[in-house]
């Protein structure tokens, strides 16, 4: 310490030393982080919500499978109807052809 200068020893101060706020802040942040992690875990979906979502997904899958199977059944029915129509048309053409041939040969009358 100088007697005749502006410098004052830094150890001697009129203000009280502040408490260790850095350690207090670290403890506070640790407690807040712990509380936040616990609240995130606690805010997860309940078993009822999980079961509800699983049922919704299963219902959706069942519905889409039913639609697909109905579409496949309709397609098969359409193909069967088309084949029957083709066979009926072929049989009619054959019958008409035989009738026309028989008329041409004069085996039967018109």
C-alpha cells in the first residue's frame, strides 16, 4: 500500500465479498435440468394412448386390406363375366355360322 498514491491494496475493500454465486448458479441449473428431464419422461404417452394408437393402426390396416380384397374380388368377377360374355358371343357366332351354312347348302329353310 502506498501512502501517497491512488493505489489501494486490492485485498482491503470496503464492500463485502460476494458469496460464491457461480457455484450456486451451477447447483440451480443442475436442479432445473433434472426437473426438466423428469417432466419430459413423465409427459410420455400413457399405456391407454399407446393401445388406442395401436388399435387405430390395426383398424386402418384391416380396412385397407378389406378394400384391396374387395377390389381383387371385383376384378376377378369382372374377368369371369367378360369370359362368359366372350364364350356366349362365340357360341352365337358359331350357331349363326352353322345356320347360315345350313341355309346355304339348302339343308334347312330360312
